[in-house]
C-alpha cells in the first residue's frame, strides 16, 4: 500500500557515518601492555564440551524457537532453552528465580538498576574488553551508555525503537490538507490536529496527545532528556515541563482533538464495540513506537506514513531500548556471553536471525553495518519516512524506565499528578518544585544503593 524504495548507498553511508560519530566517545584505545594483560572471565573458543544455558525473555515461543535454532546451527556446543518460569510481572519473577537459585543464564531485564542492585547481573566489562570483535563505535553511543554504572557495562541493548507520529495520508487527501513534512513544529501539529477534527463525522486529528507526557519537555528544551533530566537532576519546575503539560492539556481539553476525550460508550456507538478508531481510518495522527510498524502494515486498510515527533524549532527523537545481561550465578558464563553477543552487537547474529524469519522491522538496527542498514530500510514494513527519523537517532533522548536509577518511583509520583492535570485539579506550574524535590531524592537514594552494591564487587 506504500511505495517502497531502496535507499541509495549514499544515504546508508551517511547514516553509518552518523552512527560512528555517535559512538566515538565510547571507542577504546588499548596499549600493547594492556592487551597482553590477562583478563578474568575471558571468553574462550568452544572446548568441544556441550553445555545448556537458559534464556529469559518475553519474546513469543515461536520467535524464540527460530532464534535458538539459528544460534545452535553455528554454535553446536551450546544448547539454549527458554526459561518459561520467568514471565510477568517480570522483576517479581526474576526475584523469585534468584531466591531459588534458578536465574536464567541470559535474560532480558525490565530495569537494569534493579537487576544490578539485587545482584542478578554479571559485570560485562571484562568480557567486552577481551573480545576482539567488540567495538563500541558500532553501537549507538547514546543507547550503549545508558546501561553503564560506575564505568562498568552491566547490560547490552538488544533492541531499539523510536517514538514516531503515524499519519493517515488517505484522510489528509480526503480533507484536502497537505501532509506535514519532517521539519514540522509543535505549532504545526496543533493546527493540523484541529483542522483534521470533524466531530460530526466522528473523525479526529490526534488520537493520543497524552501518551508521552514525560518525553515532551525535551521537545520544548532540547537540552533536557526524557523526563526533564539534565544530566544531574530533574527539572519539573522548568518552563519546558510546564509548557509541555499545558500544550497537552490544551489539545485534550480545549481542542478536543482525540476520540478518547469522550466516554467509552460514545466510542462504542460511533465505531462499534472494541473497535479502534485509528484502524478504522477515523484518526489523522497518532503517537506510536516503531514496534508497531509491522502491525500497521498488516492491519491498516489505508495508506499511512511516519513523521518525526515535532519540537518547537528543533526536535529530539524519543527512543526506547530493551536490555539483556548474563546472570551472575550462571555456571556457563562463557557460553552465556556468546549467546548474548549473538543477540546484541554481532552482525552474524543479526543476519542469521533475519534468515531464520525473525522480522527485520521489529527493531531499528543497533549494529552499524552497511548491509544491515540496506536490509532494514528496504523492508516492506519500514516506511520511507523512517530515514529522516534515523538521522536524528544519534542525538535522541532515551526512555529512562529501564535504565535510570529511581525512575520507576518518579513515574509513581507523576501518574496521580497527570490525572489531576487532566481534571483541572492542579496546574503544572504549582507542583514543579515539589516534584523536583521528591524525584531528585528518589534518584539519589537509588544511586546510593547502586554504588554500595558495585563497591562491594
């Protein structure tokens, strides 16, 4: 339904160059003396002995079977079994597994600080330093650094997604409204959302303006990260936070550009019970993650495209990463490292998973390689507009949920406050100082716990 184009070598080269620049700050220069220095836990070649490791992941059984089969074909001495005992709620099940001495050898983590503080994760630093194939320049630096604490790498990003704006181009054509281009601003977004809203036809301009309250301040002030973090502290008392919340509240309460402003019974009457207005073609724009690209290709009966999330004059690409690590209690750490490597920064692993039928578009590549980028950008599930979003990834802002100490406590504070904003019971300008104090205290407490654990290793 969308015209697909293979992007030129020039674009891929430019993207690769941008990615390499983003990772340069992580490049390592090792002296000949250091190279000769023996390292603990250095991975070795297969000794011929077959070992079995377990894998904790929330991937589907079908996908895991494909992954394991592809891995075992090139690693015949390592057998992998999915640990089905580790499921949701993720951290609770990991905690139970740890208490029973049954942590998976390799596992996804829903919160790296939690896993480090609880002593679940092995320090990957010596493994990476000993691996001649590892080069941090080949992974987006802004993502890689998020799982580093006290100069040590405790987890590796295995997937990356961008928050994008999905656009129903058929609806724009119907209304004779030009589709915005990638240079659009937040002012353009609001004007377009209002213009595309037609209540009489139960057609709306913007499905979910409240979806990314925590990311939006970084679009008002690009020096801030997701959640108003500035590198040292939270800034909920900043003008950017206040402006972002007021912008959302205006779209929601004043402009009424979302079908979800109205009650469920009304939406059931308009669209049918349990029917989604976006999939029915009744919404012009919506926030979504690139994890939804395949589903939109399969389910939408209309033409659509993607745009970057807009800012004031410039924008930050909101990113979401997932992480994995090795259990500190694993009895087969070298084998676990090989599997983790294959799932994260290995080109061989990426291509093998693709050949095994794992969807290319389920994650933006984190491996800097021309062949991989060409394959990703040429996939039928990847809209052409993704090339503009990818250009902004090196300077993107990353969702702190899975890596920033204390952020889960911050979200617990923000949830009730957002409800008050929605109901008009509180103003963002009145609560910023209180949020700053509590959020920064939560961060400091979490960091102190991390430092105590790491210092004991």
